[in-house]
């Protein structure tokens, strides 16, 4: 029985890199000849209620005339470059993007034989620089949101800071990551948002105007950023100020991908969240400690000595969230748990 298989050398690749592998043709009891076409295909599907619309684009194609003797399988190698301006693999509420290699064997007066092998494509994240956004002059509240690096890897952290201006008043302020999906095709148009749980960064009357509050938010693993043929996916950092009868929102776009160039933040520990939890555990017995004491305790408990800048940033963030308290005496700052975490 005649058959073909597609075997990939890698199951996950980044945009701009190559996907390679081989196609094995098994001729059966008779010799086989025909045309073997190999296609790199990107399929984008949009769904809205009970309707769906699909765009399938052959990105690259190669065609080979083949001749295989009976009983002797033969393999044909291939290599395709993933264009950087194509959408990455994605599975959202309305939008799905799939990548696959399709092998199609065409024979004279005989049915075609097809085989597909799927793989994942990730955005490669390059440095996209810093960004600052602020509320409009005359707003009820003056906010300045600063993001040192607007590129981030899905599943990791984005670092930002928020400064509240003089004379600003609000009930409270939250920060969250928002993934927006927009679809515009022949059949329908639609929008949907997926949001992380809001992080309350400022309680009522608990902030000091002019002080930058550090923010560290985790990017959801299903987040992405791209423009497709019929869809657009954006990831935003959203700040929301709540008043008695209205809300004011501030948003900054992020470039999100699956593979980063260089080390993730913080470089000396695999996860900011784990480091934050470790700090809280060290302080959980209620004994006030300074930064040096916390570093010693972290080393004794976890064999971990984070840099002073990373540790100080985490402590400032925990103070801003009301999870720990700080007592200043001259140049000394003592930290302790302010409430049960």
C-alpha cells in the first residue's frame, strides 16, 4: 500500500527561523512515480457565534518529480523559512492560527495522497524600547504609566511603574493585562477581551503623590501580538481608576511573543513570582528585617541571593500593595508582614 509520512525535526520554531524535516514515500509492491509537492501553510480561522471563516495561505511550496522503486521507501528532505511578518500560532476565544507542512503526492490516473504535520510558531521578541502614557490634562486624576521595555514573553513578567500626580483623588486603582481580539472578514465583525484578575495597586488615600509605584504583572501564556489577514490580536497593560460614578482607563500596548532574546527578568532568579513568595515567607514570622537580613535568610532557606536592585523593587511593590509594612529609622528600613497573606 502506497503511503507518505512527514517527519519534522522540530515541533516549535520562532518566526524568522526555519522548519525542516523529511517526507518518507513508501511505494508498496510496485514502483511509484509522480509529483511530490511540499507546502508550508498558515491557516487563520475566525469564529463568531455559530459562524466561522478561514483563510489558508500557502507560504512556501516546493515540487519534485519523484521515482521510487518497489519495496524501497525513499525520503526527501525539506526546509522552509517562517516569514517574520506572518502571524504566530494562536488559540484564542475568536481567533485560531495554525501552521503545518502538507505533503501531496500526485499520480497519473490514481488518487492523490496527502499527509500533514503540524507545528507551533512563536513571535521572537526583540527590544521595542520604553513607553510612557498619561491621562489627559484636566482629568480627575493625573497618572503617568512608564514601561521600561514594551516587549515581553508570554508567561513571564512585564515591569512598569505608575506615578500619581498632585491633587489626584480616586477610590482605588487597579492594573491588569488585557488581550484583545478583533475580527473583520466578509461574513462578520467582532471583538472580545480576555483580562487577568485586576491587581489593586492603590487603595483610597493610601498613595503619596509624585512617588513611582513599581508594577510587576505576569503576561498570560495565551497572550500574543500580531496582525493577521482577518484578525488582530493585541496585548495591553491597562490601568483603571475607580471613582464613585465613573472610571478612567489608561492603556499601553505590549509586544508579546513566545521566545525572548536574552535572559528573562529577574536574571538571577527564574521567576519574579517565586522570589516575591519567598520574601513573604521569610517575613511571615513577624520579625522586622532589613534588605541585608532578608538576603541572608533567602540564602539560608533557598540558597538564593538576589541582586539588591531586584530585591528592593520587589519590597517596594509589596509595600505599595499593602502586603508588607516598612519602618524607617534614619537610613535603615525594616520590613515586616503588615497583614496575613
